């Protein structure tokens, strides 16, 4: 896919204006190189015409020789053999072959330490490997949920060793679909179950309907039965999806909300201040920064973490692989801390010497936190 910057700005992020599925199919892969964290979104060709067509890239590609699994099909043990690009760490460096830990796992699934090494039952992951790490095999289902209008990203090893998986409901940026966001399969590789509407213009009602349906699967017959944790739930989104997240921010089931380059516009910040659970903002500074700034200034009671990256624009989250890896590492670390109890991740955010506080690429502000 070639996306011109003008097209992306107009179609994908109509921020000021807003204040394709294969039904029943799934794909699977090991999830580190094949989540496409560096290469899923090619930079636009110079001078490419804006055709107005927004064909989504394949974010979670499966080797063409491996057929997609129908829902409920047996796991043959075949894994995607796509090449492994270097994965950018939060400081823009590289961590080498992101697939090394997966190769050691083979088809046996993750080996869980009693507490995951960080106070969590989920396998530990170094902070420098957040966008490439995680021990689970990613399964992507499309055309599921209400009106068959959602994607679900989940670990194939659901419930292994008695694990209960946190549930996330995601909102896309305007005019985009879940396929644009490598963050979603990356989270599933860590053990989260993510439901994402296929609509290009998501709202709070859509996020809620997806969450309602996903949690219902915990008591329905099927692979999710008894394997989800209804006490560990979050809403998050990018741009327009962030605005949709505000619309359900007071849902009593939520443990946290996360806003990626998205904040309220104008002077009314009541939807932001109505949220009482811990909240994180990860924003570009140059374009959506003023919106995020206004929300943060209005926050008074709930723990709020705000990280912004200077020199980046709003659409860079889709076009700039270094930037979206930096942002995604923040999101994954926050979710692991708040929903998996991974205390090793607390060092990213808590305290004056937090990891992101020391990273010169970020400008960090906090309220009601350590």
C-alpha cells in the first residue's frame, strides 16, 4: 500500500472534524517478526498520487503457503516463516533478532514462571523488548463479534497453566481499520485479548458493544470459556478511537484507559475529568499535543501519565515506524503494569527516575502518581 501524507492526513485523521473482512476466518503466527512491527506500513513513495483508496496493509502476514485456519480448526503447528527485521526499541536502537526467543519455544507454547519474574503470572519481558517480545502465538480472527464486524487478536495458548487473560477494546483512527495497527497483534503476543471494530469511524457505542460481546464469551461455550479476566479490562484508541474511548471512560468495568495521539478538543474537558481510573496519554507533541496538554491540565484526581514526543506529527504514528514502535512500547508496558500486575513495568512510569523520564526522546508529565 502506498499512502500519501496528504491522503493520510485527510482520511485517516480528520481529528478536528470529529471533536474488509473474511467472515469466520483466523490466521496464526508466532507473532514477533510476523507482526510486522517495523515493515508493515511502507513509507509513501515521493510524489505518489492520492487515489483516495485506503487498502489496509497486511499487518500480521501469514506465509502464503500456510492456509488461514477456519474458526475452530486444529492447530497444525505450522508457523509463519517470514523474515525477521530488526525491531526498534523505545530509544530508537535495535535489539537484534526479535524472533530468537520464539525459536526456542517452538510449538510448545510459553513456559510460565510462577510469577513471571515481575510479580505477574504472565511470562516476563524486558522493557527493551516490548514491541518484539511476548511468548504467545498470535491468532487473528476477522468477521466476528456483533454483526460480524470485529477483529479479535488473542493468544492461541488461551488459559495455559490457569491464566486468565485481560481484555482490551480498541478504537481505530478515522478512515482506518485494525489492520493498520501492529500494536494489536503485539499485545496478543503478550497474552492480552484485543477486540477491535472493523469500522473506519468508531464511536463509544461500538467500543462498548465489542467489549460486551468479548466478555460474554467468558461464560459461553467455546475457546474463551473461563479463560478471560473480567476484572482486568481496558479501553484504548488512537485519534478518533481515543475520542471514542472517552465516551466509555466511566464504564465501571474499566481498570485503565489509554489514549494514543488523541485528546479532547475545545475547552470542554469534562469527558477526560470524568474518568477516575488510571489513564495514560502517549501523544505526538507537534499536532495533537495541545489537545493532550489540555486534558492533562484538567486532570485532578485520577493517576495520569502523559508522555509526548517532540518533532513528531499526528499521522507519524502510521507512517513512521520508529515513532509507532516508541509509542507502542509505552502502551504495552502500561497495559502489562495495570492489567497483568507486572511490577517490572512500573519502572517505566513511576518515580522521578522512570525509564521514560530518562529517555530524551520523551517529555514526561505525571499527576497523582509516585
